[in-house]
């Protein structure tokens, strides 16, 4: 009780001094010192938006996904570089939007088991069958911070496309319509 009284005796005068120093009003815009911004140390680095420099790999992962699940580590999913996966997904979104079949086919680990596709020529011939509007939409809507991963690899578009890393290269190993 004695400690509380001493604390109150110190706190009350400090509060009164603090409150009496200002009138509670915001300063007029014209009264604000216009040199305040120029006084910032130029060596201070401000964090910029990672997409400003076109590097989707610089975007940090969410620690909890929208569904409440906690993602596995990238290493557990077999990826050495999470930034490379994000750059790959961003590139895949671009290729898919432009229907760049050759570019997409070059990133597939053949033969595919799901769907059963033996080689790039077979994939190109049936591209519209594999990359349905639903698959294309799922790829386009994939957030780079929400790429699911587990010991099987990384999945984008709610399981529509699965990725793996082989020889330091990101490859598509499954496409689910």
C-alpha cells in the first residue's frame, strides 16, 4: 500500500505537467515545420514494397494461412529457395494468362502421372484439356504469400497444380482439373 501511495504521488504531478503542456488541439497544417522531412538521416533505409522492384520472391510468407493452417517449411517441402518458387509462380501466372503453351510445357516434369502425359508434344496437343478455365483461374488467383507446401511439394490453386524442385529447378509434377 505504501508503494502504491508513493507511485500515485509521483504519477499525479507528472500527469498534470504533461496535460498542461498542450491545449489538446492538433497543429494547423500551415504551422507544421516543413523542414521536418528533410531532417531524416539519408542513411536510413525504408522498407519498400517488394513488388516495386518486380521481385515477387522478396514477399514474406504468411505464418498462418487463410484457412487457419500453419504452413510447413520450404525445406520440408523439398525447396532450397522460397523466393525461387514465388518467382516461378509469378512467371507461371504470366504464361498461363498469355496461353504460352511452350513455356509451360518446358516447366513440366515428364512423364506426368496425373494426368497421364508422356511428353511435351502430348501436353501441347491437349493443353486446353489440362489447363482448363478452372485451372487457369486457380493459378491466376494464387497469392504468393499463401503457397501451400508439405512433404510432397508445393501446391497452388487449391491443389490444381503441384510443384517440386529437381536439380535446383522448379517443375510442375501434377495438374488436377
